[in-house]
C-alpha cells in the first residue's frame, strides 16, 4: 500500500491487532512499551511496500550505488523520524487522539539506538537521511552491536557507566536477512599453491570463521518513495553444537568459533577521537568489511559478467580509517577469487574506494602492530605489504623522493601499519570535513601526500539533517518558519535565507523569542525531572553539549563559571543577566582526566546551585547521558552555543550547526566549521575569541607557551586555578582536582597544556561579557538569533551529500514511482 493512502481507520486497526496478536492484550491492558511496539510495527508495515518498491526499481534500473561504510551510526530514535519522513504524522496523531494516547509519551518508550560515540557516528546517520531524501541509491553498512554507547549515570558527581541494552525488547524496524549471510575468516596461515597456468593461488588454512548475518533497517526519504537500507551485521558461529559428529579437536574448535562470534559484535568501543589497539576491535573492523565486500561482489556478479565494471556501479566510502581494510579485502577478492592481475585489481580498487579523514590529532590515528594484523589476517597482511612495496618503489622511481620522506610516507614502518596512509594510497578521493581542516591536511599533516596526489584531496564541509534537527526537534520553530516562507526549506535548506526579510520585524522577533521561551520551558521541565534543579527560563541558556575531550575545553568553560561565581561573591549585586550553564558530555570510560572534569563540573554545580547569596544569577546543570534524544530537546532551547575547541583541533563540529539552525549564537574559536559559520552569518552575529589556528600551530612549534606567566600576572586566573587545589570545591579532599591543576600549569611530561586554556581565558571572559551586553537588548538579540537561523542553509547534510554524489561518487538520482489509489 502507498503511504498516502493510509487511513486513520487502517492504522488504528493495525495498532489494535498488533497489541492483540503480539501481547494477547487489549489497549487498556497494554504497557506503554507494548503500545510503542504495536505502533512501530504498524508504521513499519507502511514502510515495507515502499522499501520493496525501492529495491525493485534499483533492480530494474541498476544505478550506481554508494556503500557508506562506518563503524558507527548514531541514529537516534526511529519512530518519530519515520512518521515525519513518511508524512503520516497527521494520520498517526488522529489515531493517537482516538485511542487517547500521547504520541510523545509513546515515542519516549523507544530506546535510543546509540551505535556511535559522537559526531562521526551522527554524521553517518545524517548522511543516510539525506541520501534517501535526495533519492540516491545507498546502503549504510556497520555492526549490529549488542550494546551501544554506554548509558551514563552521574553518582555523587562521578560518571558511572551502565550497559546500553537497546535490543532488550527487540527492534521493530529491523529485518533479519539470512539469505545474505557470508563467512568471514580469521587466523590460520596462508598456503601458496601453483595453478595449472602457473599462477600463485593463496589458500587460508586452519582458520577460525564466523557467519555474518545482516539485519536491515529502513532509511525513509522525506516525502518520496525512496527507502534505502542500513545494513548491520550480526555474527553467528558457523558450527553448531552437533556434539556426536565431533571428535575432541573439532569440539574445541566449535566452542572457539562460538566464542569468537559472540564476542565480535558484543559492544561498541566507547572512545571518541582516540585510538586503542585492541585485537577485538580489529576483528570487528575486518568482520563487517569482509562481510560487506563479499556480499556486494556476490550481488554485482548476479547482474554483471565483467568485474572491471565494478567502479561504474559501486562506490565504497570509508568513514575515517576504521573501515580501511576495505582496500586490501577488495584486493583479496579481486586477486584470489576473481583471479585478476595485480594492476587491474588495483585500478578497480582505487576507483571504487574513497576516504574521509576526520581528525589530525596523532592520538586518534590508527596504527596496527604488524604482529597483530599479520596473525589475525594473514592474507590481508600479505596484500598490504605488496601495496606498500609497490608504493614505496614508485616514490623512488617516479618521484625520486629522499630516504627520509619515504620513511615518513611508508604505510608500514617501525613495526606498525599506518591505516590513514593506506587509505590515501588506495582511494581516488581523500576529503577533509571543513575548509580549515582540509587546508591543514594539505599544508601540514598530509603535505607529503598532497604533493604527489594533489588531485585526490578535496573538502566536504559536514552538515546535519534539518528534518531531525528542526522539523522533528523543534516543531514550533518549524511551523513558524513554514508559516513565513513556506515548506521548501525541509528539502532545500538554502530557502531558509528567506527568513532574513523578517529579522527587523518586531512581531516576528517577538514570535521567535516566544518559541525559544517555550522550548526553554520544555528543557527546564526536563531538568527539573532529571536533575531536580529549578532553572529560570528567562536566564540565558548557555549550552556546551558534545563528547568530553580536553581539546573541546569543557574545562575552560567551567573555570569561567568559577570565575563568574568569584565575581558574584565579591559583589552579589553584580549587574548581569542570569545565566544557566548547561553541560552534556560522556567521557570515554578509560579517560581519567575527562572523568575528573565531569566531577569538577558537578562539584561546582553543587556549590553554586545551593548558594542563596548569589540570587540565582548562575545555575550549572550537567545533563546525564547526553544522546541524540535529549540533544533534540536541549538544542531547541539553547541561546548560546559553546564551540570553544583549541583552534586547529576540531576537524569540523556539527553540534554547532544544529544549534545555529535552532537560533543559538555561537560563542567560539576560529576552528573547524565555526569559520564557515562566521562567514555565513557575519562576525557581528557571533562571539569569536581566542588564538587562531596559525597562532596555535606556531606556539606549538616554538614551544614558547608558559602558563606560569599568566598565573603570576593575572589575579582572576590565579584565583580560579588555586581553587582547584585549596578545597574550595572539594572540602573533604583538597587534592581531588590537583591533577587538573597540574595539567593547566605543568602539562604532561614537561610540555605545557597543549590546549592553551589559560592563554585563551581572558579573551573568552571578554566574549562572555559581550554576550551579557548583547542579550540585554532583546530586539537586537532576537535579530541576531534569527540571522543565525536564516544563514544556516549551507550546513544541511543535503548540501554535503550533493557534493559527495557529484564530486566523489558520481551517483545519479533514481526516483521510485508508486501508484496511489
Ligand atoms: C551532533 C552530535 C554530536 C557532535 O557534537 P560536536 O559538538 O560536533 O562534537 C555528538 N553527540 C550527539 C548525540 C550529537 O547529536
């Protein structure tokens, strides 16, 4: 059936039938979780016909398809998004009215699928939404982790991690596809045989293997008939426990394979922008890449006789280096199974693969030990060695590079394999994620590679989907925008520029600010319920929500709060607009310093929130378990968006884009996509401070930063820094935060703080003062925030995906046609 033909009666019937058949209950007896499941299944059933039709169309037209390979997809909840993209929201609302259900409450029953850490995983999710909406044939490919990103609890101010049991009640939107299962092999050894025609044949022996089984999740385009697929791989043991037929040795093998399968997909590694050389992580990477590559080639061969046409039909996109084994795995299939010669296989591979770089921080670069990779994936390692041998030969023969430069560029060096280097060599495209980031790649970090491959390098500034982050997250503002300029912005965000006509109108300013106020009330209720803290919806909501990382400088933010509190203690009548500082951040469980910063934020919050002398002028709130679902509530309510990373460290940032779209002003450094935000909205409509990336890079180069000078010469700095070790925020344990104190003044291993927190502190403080002054003029402020919304058009992931499709993947749109009654 066509989604446009669905009636209230049909859908109501479907919900009631689902409750009856699945739970043996009537609607009055069903729990909220059961009603959620019943509605989700009913919505899925509407999606299914379009999903089938989409793949029928792809089958007939055989268009080029992109496979977006990513270890992370931070999807957020599906039900509300599917209802909106299918445009069945009116029908669903009427069904809920008739059944006396609150749709928001039902939607809250869905666990938030958190199969990602932060920006990288959320980018993948936004890209899928845009690909379907823009009618590009696409698959997202990843891992069906049993446990996604941990659930964060704050206990006594400390982060405590709990397992995320998102599959506990099943997932109504997934479909298991046994027929596409493939075998993935690990360990063992490679035997080289000679074939009749004298060719070497490579056979992996004594391996352990697992069966990869895909679960498909529909990705619904907005108001079209396209439903693409997120394919998440689960692992199962190949051999069951058929005990009698096993001799002793095989029994052990069966148990090993069972354990291997179970462990591979167990849990998402909770590190953001940080490499950890764990064997299980490498297994995860090869598992989903080998499964994807094999399955894609199988499917390709059903339609095509000539494997050389692969790049005309398939694009593999490598999201950071985590899926980098795509390159040697595709080579393995082309060499060992398709029996191509090396040159031909290499030509196909480089034309098929493209790579996105997400960071330049050295601690995030993946470097697998030879010992580990060659043991776990013996044939893959042989291929990487050969890729590197030929690459280094070319550097000598064609480019006549010096020994030193070849040493720096070699994929294999000092016992390690540099995955980013392999991606650059094995892809036809290497892109950064914001203009500054790409510039730094070309001129600094990847300069050597840029010189020999200038044409591979390009920029694709990140984006976010306005369907989730405005239409769904902020329905009031979405309606307001549509009322003024029509609804074209939903699928073409550049239209939102038309809002500029209204920024001087007092009536529209008032309406905009009223909507912001209502969203602030909604967040205040959430905070009352979750934190039991009363916050003033008329205060400035100053928001920093993102993973906790030293380079993102949540520490600088809380030090400034401590400073402001000092000022208020000196003068409780200080003339300032009340401010609510809102934090949301998960720290990697092993990142001790990040976790201590969370504790500091919570201790500062405790002291300040309970001090009646400062007359509620500041409140500090740490929102537990920051995820996509609560991001949607926080973003709609934000006045100020803190984007304060040390310049040059944040590759792009996408949180900044969501906040800008929702009418928050940026308080930020000239880093990542902030630079492009400033370019779009104008410097007057942002609060920019701090060192530039050039200044940071220079200071790092000549090692001239001395935080002690600032400590000695700046009383405000000295006061807050001292409060880290005098028990002011930890009376029972004055040394609790000494580690943070040391990081600011003495740095690590004698190197002063590489994030330049004290260096930027003064200009950060001044920027905050400017915000206080600007907010006091409410009309001026309203104009400023409206200009931010109006100039956010560039930051739609639709724009980003159009660029990828044209400039990297060479995709064409494929419209799916469906009859209506
Ligand atoms: C957008 C988003 C991020 C990325 O935020 P940055 O500020 O760009 O680091 C991280 N987590 C969630 C849940 C998000 O929605």
